[in-house]
C-alpha cells in the first residue's frame, strides 16, 4: 500500500493534477509518523519487504492499539507477545484483528498475501509448542506454508524418522527444543536445507532457563545450523521468511 500511495502521488504530480506543495503534504508522514510515544515506521515494508512488527511487552494496550491503527491499511500487520487484554483493546479500534492465543500474536492479515515458501516447524516436546506457535503463525503471516511437526524429540527418535520426508520437503526447518537442545543437531545431520534452531526455556534447574539448550545449539557439530535467542520463535520465522522470499524470487 505504501508503494501504491507514493506512485499515485507522483503520477498525479506529473500530470499536473496536484501541486508540489500538495504532493509534499501527502508524503510528509514518510518514512515515519510521530504519534507522541512512538515513531511508527511506515517505510519499513519498502526497505525490508516486511512491515514493522509490534513487540507488545512493555507497552500499554492503548499504545498497541494506536500503533496498530497507524500501520493498518491493506497489508499484513501483527504484534507479538500480546495478552488477551491487549487483543481486546486493539479490537476496539481495529475490528478485523485476530488473536492467536497460543502464539500470543494479534494480527490483521492481508487477503492478498501469497505463499512464498514452505517452512517446517519441529519441536522436541509438547512444552515447546507456545514458542513453536509463535514461529508458525509468524511464518504464515509472512506468506509461507507451514508444516507443524510437534513432539518428536530425541527421547523417542523414531517419531522424528516417521516425519523425515515431510521435514525434508521444506525450504527451511525451524527446530525448537528445550532441555539439552539435542534435536537441532540431529535434524541438522539429516537434511541438506537450512536449519534455524530455537532454544526454549523449558527444563529443570540446570537448564538455566534455556541457557543450556542455547549453548548446546551454538556448539552443534551438525553443519548448517543457525541459532536464535532463547524462546525467540518470531526471530526464527522472520529469518526463515527472508530465505524463502529469496527462493521464491528466483
């Protein structure tokens, strides 16, 4: 929508339908709009291919709602780490907003969004699903088709082998695991496509809220495994979407 708006303004200026001053007025909120408590980045889609994503923790529900209002306009927009109270407040101002409770994501999805790639989201255990859903929903909102393959950790490795053909059919694999985080290395040693590992804070005391899993994944002996921060399903899905978008553009 931002590109279309700019093209429309420039076209009207070229045809003499508006003055240079009027064109400047139409474009004055580029590349961002100051709404007092935030500078909303309206230009991000043009720079990066994806719109600004709202991180809800630390913001009031009213602030989230007001940012949503600024960003909506025919394109996909969403917010992560959102509570149901955040959602209810956003919906007052943006009635078309949806809430993905397990993923903790509020979203308005553009009907024009098309699939650009296939991403497999794989978890070691059921306890990892909240982080996995953040990754899966993010990947879908960014235009991918997602396969959810949950609870196939190394304690029952035969479960993973039953799904390996489906996993290998993806363009990118996101592996999500807590405890010792071994699943990322196992998957990385079985495939020839990018693996993005997400350590989770699942585990008993010596897991140090995900630090043990993080260090294990960073020290993976499997080639091609990239690691994001603890519980950062969003970051993994965003990186995977950048990869699939490049694949789709070939």
